[in-house]
C-alpha cells in the first residue's frame, strides 16, 4: 500500500546499518527488520523497515544478504524526509 502511494516520491540510495531476522510477529511468520541511514539535502536520516517471510529460511537468507554498508533503494516522502518506503526486489539492491 505504501509503495503505491509513494511511486512518485524521489528515489534515494540508503546504507544498511544492520538486519535482524528471527522475530515472531503478529503475522505468524518470520519478520526481518532492516535498520538503515540515508542523506537528503545534506541532512542525515535513519529508518527501519520490516519484511515478513512465510519460510524462516527465506527470512534468514534475506537478512544475511543485507550486511552493514550495503546499499539499497527507498522512496522518500518529498515534504517529510523522515518517511521512507523500501523498494524491495532485484532492482532495489545496488
């Protein structure tokens, strides 16, 4: 839902700080939490995002892929740089 509303927001490259994975959630599945930072207009921001996985191994693999310093892409809300939406998928990892 957020990705649909944010499709016209600018794309920003973010840097992964860390990723945690075996978390049980209200969804009844493994949830990966990714912590990241990014610059907008010479200001530094940080955010987190969560991505659920039905198969625990898939979540573990995803979290292990997102190592400290790795980049990926998010869309950032133009009038509120503290709001970002990850662009998951092959094109998001840079």
